[in-house]
C-alpha cells in the first residue's frame, strides 16, 4: 500500500514551520482568516510563506452539522478547535499542553469529539504517540482521558465507542482485545473479541461487529484474518503467499469486504471478499500502477471506488448506481485537473465537507449542500499564497538504462533562466514502500521560486508499481537504485528549459545517502550534494541505530542491504570520500536514533582524511527529521545559501523575498 514521507520508511515523520505569536492569538486570527480567505494575498510566495505552518490540518463536520472540528498546528503543540458553524465562534479547544500534539479527531456524537495525541519527551524534538484518547463536548465540558486506540466512533451512541486495548504485554508484544466502552465511564465495558495474534488490529462493520483482524508476525510477515461465526479464518499468511493483504473496508450491507492485495508480479489490486464464505474477486486493477488511493462514501463508512494516475487521477467506481458516484462525478467536473476528497458528512447526508488539492493548490475546503446544490467556501490552506505564482508539477515517464520504465516528476520555475534552469534532483527517503507523488510540496515550490528546476525519480524500490518493483530494489542501494537516479537526471537535463550541465542533488535519509553516493558514481554530474540524516556507512547500520535492536529490524537490514560486509563497504559513500568532487552540505539530527550521528561523523572523518571541503550543520535536539521550527528554518536557510553559492541561477533573480525579509 502507498506510504507517505520523504524520510526513512521505518519511521515516518512530520515537518512544519513557524507561525508567529501565541497559539491563542493565532486561533482568534483563524476566524478573521476564514472571512478573508481568497482576498488579497502576496504576489510571490516567499520562503517564509512556503515554510510557514498551515493554520489548520483538517476539517470535520459534526453528525448533526452544527459544528466543525479543526486541528491547528503551532510550533510547540497542535490544538483541536471546535467552531460553531452558524456564527463561526470557537466554542472550545482541546490540547495536550506544551509539546503535546492532537493527531487524529473523530466525532462520536452530535456534540462530542474523541482525539488521539502525541507528546515530546525530554530534549527530543520528535513527539511520541501516546496510547490514550481524549474526549470532550463541544462546550469544553465532560473531558476525560482513557487508554486504547479508536476502531469505531459509534456516532449513533455518543456514550459508547469501540476501541482496541492491550490487555497484556510481553517481549513478543501485546495481546489485544476489541472492547466497547463508555467514554464517560458510564456502563460496564463489553469485551467483544480477542485478536487472533499478538499486536492485532481490527476492523468492524457499521454495527460494530468484528470483521477483519491483521498483524505482523515476529519474523516480519503479515497475517490477515476474517471473522466467521465465532472464529478467525486466515485469509493471508505472507510467509506462504509472499504478499501482503490489507483490509480497507466493509460495504453498507455488511455482505462484502474490500482488500488491498499485493501480487507477486505486477501492481496491487483491490479485491472484494464475500464475508459469508471468504471467496475473493478483483474489482479494480491496472497493468502499470498500484491504486493511488481509495474513494469512500461521504460518511466514510464504505469504499466505493479507487483512484489511479500519476497526476490528476481517474476514479474507478465499483458500482455506478451508488448514490454518491453521481455527486463525485459532478465534483470532478467542477474541479477538473485537481484532486477532490470528501472528508466528512452530516448523519442525514445533506451537508458534505469537500477538500480540493493539486500541485498548485495546498488545499481549499468547501461545504456542499447536496439538496440545494449550493457550495460555499469554508477555508483554505495557506491562504496567503497566490496560487498563480506556484510552479506546475509534471508527471513524467522515462526509460532506465536496462529498459525498465520509471516515473517521476519534473517541475520548472515560472521564469527559467535563458540557458535553462539549473537542476536540483530531490531524492525521497525510504527507500522501500515510499514514492514521490503529485501535489503541493513546499520544498519543491521553494526551489522553483528560487529559479531551480526540480527532478524527482521514483527509482526501483519505490512504491506505486507493485511488490516486485519494490523488491527489485533489494540489495541495490548503491547500484540499480543509483543508476535510476542518474538516468533520471540525464533525462531531465535533456528537456527544454533545463540546464544540461548544472545540477545538484539533495535528499534526506536514504535520499541523503543517495545524494552522496550518486556524487561518487558520477563525480562530474553534480556540482553539489546535500545529505540530511543519511546512512553513509552501511556496516554501521548493524552497530548503531534502533533498526538493529529488534528481530524484525535485523531481518529488514538483511533483506534490504544484505550482510556481506565487503559489499556494504563498497556501497558506502564513506569508503569513497576521495572520489567526491561535488561541494557537500551534511546535515544531521543530534538525537537521531534511526540514522545516528555516527554516520555523519564517519563521513566527516573520511572527508577530512581525503582533504575534501564540506559544510556541516548538526541540529542538536532533532531526531530523524525536523520538528522544531527554529532548527528547520536554519536548515532551509543553509540549504538555499549553499545552492546559491554552488548552483547560482543566471538571468533571473535568485533571492525571492519572503514575508519576513527574504533568504539568500
């Protein structure tokens, strides 16, 4: 299944930038911003405009339609705000204090919300997910915290929810149990069913009955089960099938479920499974691409279709007679060339919250009345950005040197230099099960605003093309995967509007490794390379970091990079420091446990031995990615300054002024 993130696959992270003032002032300002959305904005998006934290992350309408729930990110916390729709008054807020972050929010009644949260601990900038939930009424009353993970909100009963709890824990993991509990401690909890294996997760139908369960075994194999009668029936054992099968939904009639199923060869498919006998049939597939995402009914209760495409997407529906299909098609026509998603609806289905996104659209939320047909704009992400001044992201397809078809994205600045824009190759992390996608990306837009072309390559090992494409990257970290990145660079340099000779490469995690190793493999191709949190010394991955600490992590290392020490040394940038001619910027989080600072120190030591120049930035309190606004801003300031010195943009202004004075 598709997985997000530019950092290391083993630990997805979030990024954000600063918002001035206290969170309370910013919260009050949201109402003003709501009213003024779409009015005067800055003509040119500057660095601060692009990195500035979006004022909200989600909008969910209450079952009755009287309230909206919004998650609002700030530098030191994320706050849930409840807004009364009639007069746009903030009626209550929920937070977890300083360094506490509200992660997910669901309505569990007409006037009650439930939220999960995470918190920064000690000096670590990265927050920890907390195994507890918080509940609150829309007026701020009846607050309570309790343990568990939400499975079903039971919106018809504001007093009860279905959660999964860890009832006992050993070194092998948690024994989990599905339970119906009272959110305000009213009524006795009802045990529903135990998981078939440790660390089991659950999916229920619209009546709260268990349908699916799945987990990952001690040796890293996925297991999936269907509930039939009073027993769990296995429907997948990856150790036997060689693939993963993930439950994604149950239809409204509770007769069928839907599975996102890998294939040993070719892209993933969507299957329908008969809940009475376990029979499966394919309802959506593509000869080249995995599904890009699922389409759910307006109430989010059932899967009704699948999205396909590298850019603007085609939706393929399972049943053209479903009442929401016609409305979705009308929305697609209204917002042609963009992605359209419904986030939530009222219980009666009349009011629907719609979000529209695209490469040059960070996100606009609308309220649709499906009876009257009236659609009104609610609020927009980053309303201070002039969408017309953002660069278009073009999906591209090209051939690798071995004939394999690869895809990626090429972004050209609005005003390229006369002799072609210098190219920045932006490499995603992971590297497995992660891909670059089409949409608004602040890093890409920041580079384009400074006059750079940006190439992103979904090299072998990336997601989106099936399991065999991902596995083709195994043991190819410094080989076939780097070949693909180099081939993508050459392809981009041959395109009109791109300089054929001036390029730099930048990445984080595996992308940081790739930036340096591509500079080893092709010393004359890149003028400069930027590595953030890269594992530059592959043997060290078996000595340092949290991946090696678990049995599953060790299996992943063996599978992904191998255990041949001679080959690991050969594929390590640290072993080839003398071959690097590119100017280097090395960035590292001081508290990174995924790729510990030892990697950067080894690389630095070898560069010193070889007499190579480099720039260095150690963010002392950061982990695997940036979570503190000040260090993140320092990071991007250094990156843009570094590029400006070693990859200057000719015949066009290189310093795009930001809202707070500009960066070099």
